[in-house]
C-alpha cells in the first residue's frame, strides 16, 4: 500500500512539474508597454512613409500618427494624418482589427499593415470626367457633388502634370493590428 501511494505521489509531482514547465508566463502590463515601445520605435510618420511608398508597395509596414477620422457607420476604416492634418493615409480593417471606433479620433496610434496602392490612369480620369459631365447635363447629380468631383479630377490632373506621371496614385494600408501610443 505504501509503495502504491508513493508511486501515485511521485506521478502527481511529475505531472505538475511537466505542466508548470509548459505553461507560458502571463503577459504583464510592463510587457505590453515594451511591445508598444518597440513598435513605435520602428514606426514611420505619415510623410516619411509616403516618401518611400512607391518602393514599399505590398510590404508590411509600421507607421503612426493621430487618427483624424473613423468611418462612423461601419468602422471599417480610419485616416491617420501628418502633423499638419493636410495629408492622410487610409487604413482598412483586417488581421486583428475588426473595426475602428469613434473614440480613436485624435488618439495617436501605431499601425502594422500591408501598404497598397490604387492607381487612377489618365484614361480612367478622362472617362470619369466624361460620365460626370453627362450626369450633370441630365441633372442626375446635384451641383455640390459635381463640384466636389470636378475638384478631385482637377487636383489629380495637376498632380500628374507636376510630377510628370501618367497615373494618380493613392496609397492605403490593409491593417493587421494597431496599438494606441501613450
């Protein structure tokens, strides 16, 4: 009887030690802070990212800045701005990001994601402008909407001319994860 009790105790101790060796230590708040610090150390600012964007398309990048806007209906995108609030990069939900809530507006966040581009060719812009004129002539769109689109088309054409490009490019990020920077 004593021998079987000793075997049971020994087996119990061995099982406990195996389980404790395999259990992962819990992340502490300090660990989370270190992880956020390490992310923000390698994060680019909006303007720095845009300066190298054409070379980083489809790369996983980390950038940070203040949230200027979140889409209030779906929460499926947010816009991170440069310090002047003149330039923004759109971030789409993905990965661990399920939505962006309105409380993020004016918060500084560091985003990890894949940089993507959307190209508007000269032909596409010409077609868009033609369709807009037709819709405007038929009265299908109000004047304010048409003026807004005309202004966008004009800005795209001016940018292409100034930069000697045959397409207007918009860079955006398919989000993977983000952290609020304190």
